[in-house]
């Protein structure tokens, strides 16, 4: 049984991937993101990391599109009700991976 203090392995890998991105180690970031996806295939940020680390424009776009697709599935109800004063979608922290995916896709296009 997992306690509130346990961090899933895929999350540790994703965090490590972001750390690698910060120091410019794109290969290390991509490797960690791919490992995270093997453990948890629907992690939006792992695809964002792959998109940002990709050296080929077509790969950037494909990974970013997958991040957005997963976000549209995960946040379907939230997207449908936004924007509204009752539901500030863009201010909710858990939607940030989806927003990063949208931003990454926009830059790649």
C-alpha cells in the first residue's frame, strides 16, 4: 500500500526528466520520459518533455499533439465548462501539463 509520502516511480522519472531539461541534457530527459511512459502511458508531461527534447520538427509536433490529445481526454469536462467565472480552468494547477502541451504544440507549429 502506498502512503501519502510515496512518489510513484513514473513521477520520479518525469521529475528527473525536467531536471535534465533544465541543464540541457535533452537525451537524458527523453530517456527518462520514455521510461515514465512505459510505466504510465497517459502522462501528459512526459510527452511534453519528449516534444521539447526532440531534434526533428515532425517529432516535436507528434509528441506535442499526443500531449494535447491526452489532455483533452483527461480534462474533457473541464475544457467544456471553461472559461467561466465559476470555473477558472487556466488557474487550476492540475491542468498545467495540458497547458504546457498546448504551448509546446503552438511553438512547434
